[in-house]
């Protein structure tokens, strides 16, 4: 154990410190956190529609079997609440790349010591628009002709000016947005640091003076980005967003769909938690980059009336592997209630039950303790990996559970979180309940073992 | 009095808190990760919050998993 602890101190703790203090990763993390209230509002709006309000939703379908509901309530909902929630989703999630770019640029500018971080935030958003084509081509139906007895329409593409593609603002554009935010802010702040600013006389109001000081860095940043945009559009024949998606984002998202990637990252995080290091700090950037676009894409597909495409999303871990918090400790609490004999364990389990239901497990982690507890190391590290592997099998291989495409706050109780995140899918809910029961069963032998262990005050 | 549970960086935590103008003093260490501190501040909750913020401000403080309980 001491050797392991020394390795943790020497290798992982400095790595966690480095990741945590790396300004770009910290800006991305803080930017996403800042956008969380909007994303959550959008996700909840999508969930309300797709679980309760739409006529084909789980609850809506049941209610529409009653004639009075179908004839008087549903038409009212279809004209009022459903479009309202749709619009909330459209702004909160559908176009969230805009707010994400601003928030990341704002946070990075602050970390670079920029007093007026609002301006680089705005510059980053506008630079992103500069990278977006001004016109779009659409396939408009051409001449109709008959081919082997089948009538077909000739594909005719027409370009429309002043139309932005949603693909530049949806889940496919997340990486392009992040890169734009980081690079344009670095450029803006670097230009300012080199003294490329217009200085106003002392009598000019500070707000005006600050705005003028940004004229040259903003102008040069826009020029550079516009040149990049033209290069992509004219030389590479596709927008920046498309190239970034195909070269970086799509391969990384595909890599994330392997259960091995998810299980490796999660087990590493659990391993570090066990030694008292904030494991998520190391793995969260990878999780966010691989699973953020997948979750957003699933949500967009459902909102368009299509089936979600990605089996593994960021909240897959919380829904199937973290019942009651990291290490699936709600399973441990129930296992203690069933076979635990130590009064200290039983008292702690009672005290930890209520927070555990809401995914808070610090009382168990530090109270039992789970940290540095050699008996509990095995289940604490491995239970989430096992339940995740089983959940993946019954989601991606055997299509028993529906894909997760939305979600509530992280404090949503286990099983309920599966119901909500899958838009009311019964298979996903049963699977979450099943993995929860499995976590209890996996913890039971270790609680029995812990019963036999003498605590220091018993010795 | 408050207790800090942290299996990591215990030496740094003690040194850091004891250098805060005499506001915090380690009373005892219990087990492998409990550090009991007494404080000269009247409001114990505020003292625990200050201790937490002080630790979190360190480059290493953001990466360790610790908990503070007021006794």
C-alpha cells in the first residue's frame, strides 16, 4: 500500500495539479460549468416534452387514450407548452456552442490577466461567425423523370445567401467552437500584451478607453480568422467546422463509444479517488471531449423525431455506474443494512442514506472510510466498471435499454435518473435498477469481510 | 474545533493552516487521515470555510479530495 501511495504522490498528484491548473483545460471546464444552467434548462424542457407532453411520449400516449384529453387538452398543449419547451431547448442546447465559446474565451482571458474579459469573449464569438459560410446550398427538387417505372426527382442544388447552417452551431461544432475560443483569445491577449493598443487621453471615460484599447487586437484577430476562413472555404472547399469535426471530433467520439475507453477512464478515476486524489480532475477533460458531443448529438436527434445514435454518453457513468455517488456507494449502504454487524458501520449507513439517495457520498467516503481502506478498495474501484460493462452490453449489444439522450441534475436519485435521461424508457430504468441491485450484491462479501476486521479501538 | 479528513498532503495542510496568523492550530491527528484543528475564530462554520478556501487556493489544494466537518 505504501508503494502505491508513494506512486500516487509522485505521479498522479502532480498530474492532477497540472491538469487542474492548465489554463486551457481550466477555461474549457469553467466555460462548460458556466453554461450548465442553460444546458440544464434546455435538457429539462426537452425531457418534459418527450416524456410527458408529446402525444407519442410515455405519459402523453397513456393520457391520449382518454378521449377528453385527446380532444381538448392535447391540442392546447401542442399549441402552447410544447412549442415553448421546444424554443427553450433550441436556445439552451440547440445553439449552445455560442454561449460555450463566449464562456470559454471569457474564462481564458481572465486567466491570462485580461481586465476586460468581456471583449475577448465577444471577439471569440464573432470570430466563430467569421469562420461560418455566408450561404448554404440546398437540394431543391428538379425535373421529375421516370426510371424503370419509378418517378425520381433530379437533384438540383441552389445556393442561398444569408443562411447559416445549424451544423455550425450544433453538436458537430463543439470542437470547432472550443478551438476558436482558445486560439482567438490567446491571439487577442498576445496582441494586447505586445502593446498593440490605442491609448486614449486621461479625460476619456474608462469604458470608452477600454473599448478603444481593444480596437487593434480585435481587428487583427478578425482579419487573421477571416483569412483562415477563406482558406478553408476556397482552398479546402469546406468550412473550418466541417474539417475540425471530421479530423478531430468524430474520431474521438468514435473512440469513446468503445466500452474499454469508458471503463479505463472510470477505473482510473476510482483508483485515484481511493488514494484521496480528485480523480475526475484527470479524466473529466477526456470524458467531456469524447462524450459531450455524443450526448448533444443524441438530444438533437430526438428533438428532430429521430432515434439517438450513441450508446455511451457522459451521464452513462452516473446512471449505471455511480448509484449514490462515486464507487456506487448506495449499494454499499444497502449491503451494510443487510449484512453489516458493526454498530459504527450501521450508524454511518443510516446517516449516509439520505445524502446517498441524492448522489452525495462524502459521509461514507470519509466516515467508513472508503479512502485508503484495503478491504473496500476492490469493490470501490471495480463495482462501477462491472455495472458499466453490463449496462453497455444491454444497451449497445442486446438492445434492451434505450439510449440516454437527456438528463436532470447530477443529484437526481439513481434509477429515476435513468428514467429521465432515457426520456422515460422502461428498459433503461429496469437496467439501472438491475445494476443497482448488482452493486449491492457485489459489496455484500466485502461488508461480511469488514465485519470480521477489528477496528483500532477494538484491538 | 473542526476536523479535516484528507489522506493526502497532510503536512502541507498543517503547515499552511498554522501559518494563518494563529487562527488555526492542530490539536491532534486521529487515524490515517483525520486532523483536528482548534480555531481562535468565534464562528466555527466560518473558520472551517476559511480553512477550506485557504487549502483550495493552493495549486495542490484543488487536486486533493478532502472534507471538513465542524465539531
